[in-house]
């Protein structure tokens, strides 16, 4: 991916610059954002009898299978961040709620891995959640929620779709889009591997970070706050965690492609706001498997092959360059 993505991002940014986004405003009621998030959670199938939505500085999913808690964060300037945070964490939550209840309390009943868990959240957020089918269904729901008329240009189906698939180089990982996000992970993986192996001293991290960002994203942070200190993972002890995000992104694409091929009604159903066919397939092939299989065995059984980055690359080309 590190050889493929910089060139792809360059092409996509140039292509999208020919059709600028139409402004939608910058004052979105937090109450209305929360209402929209809860509505979308219900559409996805979240069980509110065994879970709830709250607020935190960083979106997360936690709790136990019988009481799954998810959070998002809000800013009045941008509703997409909170909504996609909800969709992402609902993907995690549906995996938790769908794990095999008969194996509760046993190692085989827990989620398979961080990579597989991220695949379930990213499948919802990046694959189904940003698909043309779902965005066409979601656009009038968004307009009604914020009390906007159908003839507002910035709120048109087309402009909303471009907003949700906009690619832009940025310094902050959690704000990154689908195409640039893996580059943020690659930078971190390269650096943490060098530190673990003793090839780089901690004191040299800020300069190495800035050099890597310049190489992969053509950007240079002005402070360490927007550079090597922006994440909690390293000083929280979660070394080696960053790759699970991109492993999850690639796994999500591979699972979604296999699901659509196996169940042709998935996309027409999503276009109507019906996620039952998709979650039916995921529950059978991922959720109820718990940790019965290794991640690779699970992927082979569900899709017919181990993790294949070619599928992810083909998806990015199709979505952003076709």
C-alpha cells in the first residue's frame, strides 16, 4: 500500500478539485445531531434495550455484550464527524451484540482480534455507510432532520455524496478520509517498528515523524501536538495497535465484496435503509464465529481467500477514480 497510495491520493485530489464542494453552513445543532445519530443507529439495527449512546472526547465502543455503550463527539461546525463516528462505533457494537451467546464467558466466545473488530466498524462506516445506495437513502433523512428543503444545492444528494467521499491530505489521523488514512498508519508503523527494534531513539521521534509525513502526505506539522503526540496509543502502551486499523479497512472491503456477491439483495436493501440482509450474512460468517477461527481462517471461510490488498486497491480506484 505504501507504494500505491501516494500516487492514488495525488490523482484523487486533482480529480476532485475540478468539482468543488458546495458549502452547507457551519452551525449544526448538537441536539439535532444526536437525534440523527440515534435514528441511524436504529436503521442499522442497534439494540437499544442492551446499549446506549453517550458523549466522549474520542468515539469508542465498550461495555459488555448485554450492555454495549458507544460514544461520539460533537462540534456545531460539522455534523459528518459525529454521524460517521456513530456509524463506526455501531459497527463495533453490532459485532459485540452478535457474538455467540452460548459461548459467553469462554475464550472462544470473545471477539477474534482488533483487526477483525475494526473491520466491522469500518465496513459500516466506509463501505456500507458511504456507499451510493445508502447515501441516496440517507440524504433526505439528513435534510428532514436539520429542516432543510430539498432544493438547497449544498444539501443535494450529489453534494452530500461528494462530501462523504472527499479526499484531502491532513495532519490528524482521526480526521483522515478512507484514502489517506492508511498513510497515517504506515507512518506510525514504520516509526514504532524502528523504536521497538532499537534503530531509533525516542528523542529522534519528532524529526523522524516530520520527515515521514513529508514523504507520504507532503505535509509538515508545525508542532508535536499535531505531529507525534497527537495519539494516545504509544504513551498508553498500545504498541503495535495502529496496523489493526488498516488491516481492518482491507478486511472490511474483502468481507463486503464477498457479502454482496453471496447475497445480491444487500445493496438494493441498503438503498431502502434495510441492513438485515447484510447483518444476516455478517452474523453467520463473522459475529457468531467469535474466536473459533483465526483471523485468516475466518477470512478464507467467509471470502474464499486470505487477506488480499489487491481487493482494497481495486475498491479505492473504483470509488474515487471511476
